[in-house]
C-alpha cells in the first residue's frame, strides 16, 4: 500500500529541517484522514442540510484527488455560494494538494478554533500538523499534534504523526516514546513496529530495533518494507552501526 510505504520511508529518511531528504516527509493522503471523535455526550443526528454538506465535502475531496487546482476552484465556488465549514475544509485540503502546505496548515488551525467537538478539533489539528510536516516545519507540526493529542489522547495515529515531527527534528528518543505510546493504544501494529525499529536504529539500539522489525515481519510476513527494515537492523547489529 503506497501510504504505508511512504510512511515507513518518511521516518527512515527524516532528518533535521535544514537537511534535504529524498523521501517525502509524509504522504499527502494523511491530510484527509479524520481523527476519531473523543468520547462525548450523544450528539444530535445531523440535519438534512448537514448531511448534504458532508456529502458535498466527500465529492469535493474526490475532485481534489483528481486535480488539486480544479478541486480548489470547486471549493472556492462553494464558499462563495455558502460559507459553510465543510467548504473551507475542502479548500484547505486543496491548498495542500496545490503545494501550499503552509497555507493549508493555517486554515486547518483556524478551523480547529471553532470546532463543534473535541473529535473534530483533533481532526483539524491533525491535518494542520501533517500540512506543517509537508512544509518542513517540524516545530509547528509538533505544536499542532500536541494540541490534537490534548483533544483526543486515545488516538494512536496522532502519536505516530507526532513521532514523525520528532524524527524531522532528529529527536529520535522522543519519536520512540511516541511510537511506544501508539503501540500501547494499538498493540501488534506492524507499521508502528517498523517505525519504532527505525527510530531505534537511529539511536544505535540495534537489538531492540531488530526485535521490533522481526515482530513486524511476523505480523505481516509479505510486506516488503518490513523485510527491508529487518535486513537493515540485522546488518546494523553485524556492523555495529546503522546502515547508510
């Protein structure tokens, strides 16, 4: 799966903001991921208008996926017709797709301010953090993920995202800690295990890195990324240093 592959490459290739990397910092589809809602009182069912706006948002995002510029024009026309929240969400997603991640990040942060509940607030801040990662701004990304976690502390994906912000800043210990928290929330996840193996490789903790990589392969034995990570971990133990 492309998103999974890029996510593994992202942590493996992450480096201080000033250093260029070959692999993307995060896959653009993460911008559209919605964080699960935090536990709350039972909400009223959506009105007919709200349901229509949500359906239109889905269609708008699909248009952005096909052509970000055309999707952006669709979103702006929708905003001109009706100043509904969903239209602004689609516009921000389109900006990320148009290689304007810093613009998108600020829009998502603004949308988080008047979010209707903690779940929506976490979703907007998660998108903001991912956009800041695309903009290569690790500090702003971490701040956004900090706020998202404060709103939805049981979402393992938020800890994975913040780990990638730490990795961009070469703070591998903090990345490992967040990935360990993510595994507490979602045990036996092969992707998170591979990412933690990479973080441990960067800290020269080769035995634990190999164990994580081996556990990931045991859970998903046909995944090429897991096999490559395991090979790198074993080579690191043999050489006594992380492979280039």
